[in-house]
């Protein structure tokens, strides 16, 4: 529209800018503002056409209505109020602000001194307010076209937790080099919904993809100066706006369409959402959105020094979830992604920060969790917490159902076991059995935990078996970034090697960890590319590497040593076939059928039962695991035996001979020996190679999968 621009009163809800078919209503929250201007720009976002003071304030909500405006309207905010950092106030009307509830952005952020709210180049409390206009350097907000209602779109798969297999991926990195994806859409959400990608996910046995941050983010200034970018996306500026490069020139409908196509294929979409901090950083950061809207309300400030921020996120600032305005923003954000984009769930980054009380302590009954529990559109989604942050050891096992939790202890203990650490069998057994030490309280079961061996943060699986120490030289921190402890092993030679024996040993170790993950109680999560032995060449913090280091290398499909797809697919197939990994109850060592036939039995390689001395024996690494039931139908009380050898030498295992079992069928073999007709006698001996794993079943592996279990097909 070209004006004249006259605002009516409008309504306080919903937050953000919304078109009702006749005009646009804008609603924003600020407690300490003195006035707020709705700044209208031309369609290019380069020319500011009008500054319209919002005419009505209801409590802390400011709102106005622009008759005749509609989708495509380009706008920003300017907020007037005190500039008094010592009291926590950093209002500056010279800085164009992004509406925190904007659903689309126009243009890219450019670093310039004009984006800082303080003058003089340093955020000294005595610094005056900077009066340069930041509008030329910041993205503009765009009123979005409403999306089709969920009732008119494909139904959500709603895969039960016990059948869920999560695959964590980066939208760009997953498809950027895929030869079967059209080049024009590689690295975008549209690529995720192409037939080759969907077929690939289904063939693996994946039921849900967990996408790393999809919301708009910017690159940190120091990265730009080093010619790098923020690849991962944990530096948000607008939590509702899909990051524009992922849309491939389209709008949010591209994201919704991709979700629909994945739903058609039975695949759920979980998004990693960053609500704990923003890209505005610490006191020396730019004024882009919440800092200029109401710094003292949205952020946690140091009590004795309100000019400073509480940095529990490690990113310069921390949003304050004890404030109603912050909870309203969180709630609106979650509802947009779930009820309009149509995603199936969320992974909450640094989730302990979202449950902080006014004192800063973690609260399992915090306002955000209560808000989610009270919302029928949110509480039944897949909700996953990263149960730690940069300031504490975390709160693993403390998040209230229905929120599940990333189980970092699983990662560490499984890696330690398969590295061959002394006395690692006990911790590994606890993890394989569902982590009762963490989750067996408050009505939680093993499926409360999301098990993983690798995730985006840290070594890839290939690097866990190839590097003893981090190699982050490509990052601008002199190799001081990233975790110093990775529970990894190189097998005697750091990095790539031409030694075929060592390569085979590493391959067996990777296969063993993937199979352990698939057959553990809990919800498994696989990092995209681990099935192709993707390497970051020892970089365990590749957040700023938007290049081949981070992208999937699809040429691995042609290398039998790197291609672990058949192994992973088979392991996940066994997870679907056998009920024991999917039961949401902890093993109790209880009698199943016979007096000597318990639900789980741990043994030495010679077949003797492990006792307390055995668990503490630093000289023994190998472990036998006999699981009995519970089965379903014709698989009632089916028995599985796992022979695990994380050591450097071949080991001989004596196979158990439980009552009613006549023979053992080989169903998974990390040494890639023939398995189709391999039958072993009870009580016989079998050799397991170094870092090897053998899975046996007392039923014929040719038996079809249970009809009640959904099977992913190409």
C-alpha cells in the first residue's frame, strides 16, 4: 500500500503482525517503553515510508491496526524509552528492530557500527546512545501469507515413542552434495521432501528427522572477519521466521510443503528450537530486537550490575523464562511451528535455561512446562530437552513428562565401553538397559531418554574411532574450542590411515556402537552421515564450517569400508522385530518363565554369570547379554544374546543354553560374515574379533516382522 497510513486501535492478540483479510494488526509487548513506532517500508525494504506510533497500550501490550495492508507489507519497529544501562534499559529509536514474532524477514543482516546501541565503540555505562540509523543493515519484517490449516493437510504420522527412530540432520549439509537432488534446491527444505531423500530415510528405518535450527539466525562478527559463517544456526534473531536461505527463494509455504511430503511418507519432523538466548549477545552486542524492545524484561540481568547480562547460555545473554512476556513469546513461537508449519515436535536447546525460576534455579514446574502441559496442541507432540546449559552440570532426569531428554551419559558410557576402557562394563550395561539410575523415578521409563552415541556437537562416529584428540585448527580459536574429552580412540594412528586392518577394526567399532544404540532401551537418535562414516577430520566443534567438512559425502556409498547403511538398516530392523528394546519399563532381573530364566542376564565370555567381583574386574572388557522377552504373538518370550568384545584381541564366547532354546540363529555380525543360514548350537563356542559384536536370536531370522509393527519401505 502507498498510504495514507492511518492506524486504528486494533487488538492485543495475537502477538506479531497478522492479516485478517482487510488489514494488518500489529501487537508487541514492552513494559518500559514510552512509545513504539510501526515503521513501514517499500517492497524492497530500502526506503522507509512512514513511522506510525502504535495508538493503544493495554497493560504491557502495544497494538494498532493498518486498514488495507496485507501480506507482503515490509516493516520494522522503533521503540522510545530510557537509555540507562545502569538500570537495565537500552532503548534507542535510532535502531530499527525486528518484531520478535515476525514470520518472515526480507534482506540479510550486515555488520556495521550503526547496529550498536551505544556510542564510542565500547559499551561503557557512561557511553551515550548511538544516533546512527541501523535500518540499512538489518533485515526487515514481512507480513506473511497465511498457511493452509492443518485440517486440510496430510495427517501427522504420530509414531509412538517406542517405535520412534530419530535422525538428526542439518538442512543444508544433508542434501548439499546429494547427486540425485536437483542442484537448484540442494541445501533447502524442498530437498528434504524429494523422492531420493525420502526413500533413503525410509530404507534406513528412520521415523523422524530432527532438524538443526530452522529459525532465522545471523553470523557472529568475529566469524565474518575470519571469512567464516555460523553454520549450525544457534544464533537466532527471529524465532518464528524460517531461515531464508533454507527456503530457496520461497516463503514459509516451502517449509510447510516439505513437512506435508514427509508426513505423506510417514516421517515426522522435529525442529531444534533456540529459545534460551538471542544473537544480540552481551553488553557489547548489537541492538536488533529484544534488547531495544525492553531489555530489562526479556533478558536476565545481573542483580547488582543490571548493565551486565547473566550469560548462562555461553552466547552472551540469557532470556528470562520467569517473565510473562517471555513465556508469551515462547508459547506463540511453539504454536506457530506446530499449528501452522505443522511440525511434530521440538528439541529444546539448552533446555535447563527455559525452566529457570526467578532465583535462577532449575524448576521442573516452571511456567513454560506448565504452559505446554495446558495446551492440547503442544503437549502431545514430541518434546525433547537438552538437559544442560553452559553454567551448570545440568538436570538430566529432572524434566517433567511428557518432555523427553537427550541422554548424554549414554553417549559417554557407550563410547568408553567400546573404546575398551577398564571397568566400563557396569555403566554400559546400565545404559543398554535404559538408564534406570537416571530415569527410574517419578513415573519415568526408559523411553524418557533419547539415546545417542553422536550428535551435531562433538565428533562424528567415524572420528570417535579415528582421533584421540580434537583437531579444530580450522576454527578461529587456536584449537581451544570444543570439548577436550571425547571418549574416543584412534586405534594407534591419528586420522586417516591406509592400514586395512586398522580400517576394519574401526569399522567394526562403528558398527558395534550403532547396533548397541539400536538395541538399547530408550529412544535411539542417529547423527546424519554416521552411516556413511562421515568425518570432520577431528573437528569436534564444526559450528562455523559451512563446507565439505560438515556436508554429507555421498560418494561413501561406493566405498564398502565407509558405507554402513546395510548394517544400520538391519540393526533398526531388529529393533522393530524384537520388542525388548522398545519396552517402556526397566529390567528387573525377574523370572520370566523358568526359575533360572530372567528378563536379562549378564555373563562373562565363558558363560558364567557376572558377579560383583566381575563387574569390578579391570582386566575384563568383554560382555555377554541374554535377554528374554517380553515378546508378542508368536515371538512370546523370544530370547536374544549379545556377544560384545570391545577389546584389542579376539575373544571366545560360550553360548548360553537356556531352557526351551534349541539353537541360536545369527541375526547381526559386525565381522560381516555370512548370516543368512548361520545356526549355532547352545553351549557351543564362537570367536568374536576385536571390537566386534554378534547378535543371536533363538528364532529363525527368516520369520517376518510382526504385523503390528510399521515397517519403512523404499
